[in-house]
C-alpha cells in the first residue's frame, strides 16, 4: 500500500497531495462549521427566550379582546336569552339613572335647588321684573300719562260745595219742546259726570241728539248735562260738546234753577273735569275761553264745530228771557283744552 502511494507520489505528486489534503480540509471545515453553528444557537437562544414572553403577552391581550368581541357581536343565544339580555341592559340603564340621581341628591342636600325649583324661581323673578316694569311705566290715556289726581287739580274738590246737579234719576220732567229732547231713557245714561268747581257743578252726563231742525238738543232733565252723542267722547281728539239748563219750568209749571245756574262764574284758567266713574279716570280741562254769544250770529257756529284738539265746550242760556218764545237771548259758552289725565290711584 505504501509502495503504491510512493509510486503515485513519484509519478503524480499533485494528485497524492490533493488526496491527502482533502480529508484534512474536510475535517477542518466540519470543525469550523460545528463551532460556528454552536455559537449561533447559543447566541439566539436568549433572543428567543426574550421574544417568547412578549408573544405570550400579546396573545393574552388579543384573547380578552377577541373574547369581548365574541360576547358583544356574536349572538348564538335563542330569543329568550336575547330578551333576558335586553332586560338586563334596561336594568343596568335604570341602575345608572339611579346612580346619577343619587349623585345629584347630595348637591340638593348641600343647598342646590332642583331644576324644577330653579325654573319656578326664574319664572317668579321674570314675573316680578315684568310687574316692576309695568309699575315703572306710567299708564297712558289720551296720549298722556295718568298722573296723581291731587298733583293736577288747581284746588281740592269739595263735594259739599257742588250743589248744582244730580245723578238724573228724577227722569224727564221738562216738556219736549223748545229744543228739549228725550234724554232720560236707560240707554241714554253714561258712566261720566261733569265737575266744574268754579260753577259749584257736579252732574251726571246723558246722551242727547238733535232737534227736528238739526240743532243740538238739550236734556229733558234740568239737573243733568247733555252730551251730543255725535261729538267726541271725553279725552278724545275733537270737541266734547255739552249743554245744560240755567233754569227751568217743568211740566207742572214749577220753576227752579238748573245745573248751569252759576256757570257765569267760570273764567279762563279754571278747570272743568269729566270723571269716568267706570275706570276712575279724570279728564282735566283748563278753560281757555268763557264768552257770551248771540246764537243767531254766524260766528257763534264755530263753537259747535269739531276740532283737531282735545277740547270741551259747555253751553247754557244767558241774557234776557222772552216769555212768549220761552227762550233766552244769548248763550254762555265755556271752552277748555285737555291739560291732564289723572287718577286717585296713580
């Protein structure tokens, strides 16, 4: 064997060298691979050991989520179980509402008002504010603020001195002629009365119309004031046209003084007052004109006309008396302009 090797070595040394070196190289290569593989396995084991808990943790995190999703989304229970689940959810909602109520109750015990009480408190405050605003805003009548009566009267009204005039309950006691018209029917009564302190006058106001000739009629009761019902009402824009008797002779021939007996004493600057007894409103007029006129003069007609102002005109008889015609020669006319609106409660 050795001889054969020596012959080969002598003849072909390269082949023999390669044959001898190849196994050694193969063995060395195997050794190196073994060493390398062994080091790699040892160095990778810690990494695997480190990654393993993380994967287990991730698996644990995924598992509850997956379980929860299966509980909420996947429904494999029968209808009865579903109803029980709905009831359970309603019970949980009611329990939550109860918890919220319990949480709010301590606030109420601490002095916090419940929502209903707060709403009532707000409504009460709003109502009080509105009432205060109404009280601070004066009542307006005839485009004027209603003032306290004592603040606008030039002198205090003494009822005992107002001796001329009545409430008109006597009825019609005058004959219906010579300009007198029916005025004592119930529907002709008003809630107004005229007060003229300077003429000692306090009288009910009744409705009167016109005579057959178109003239303003006078009332069939000498103790009241007639209002031409086609003229302006108290306080309104226009001419509040009134008439009353100075004296009279009734159906039985009795003679007496009428409601306007002392109107001649009224002068410019005095006050004429129309009181609305239904509303407790006083219309205060200040006299701007007190004249004696001849009713046959054309200039006298202006006192019967309407006006763009808020005025009052009171007419009565004056002058000499004609027993044949039962008429006076002149008329007394007192004109006033609305200067204030008042109330005792203002």
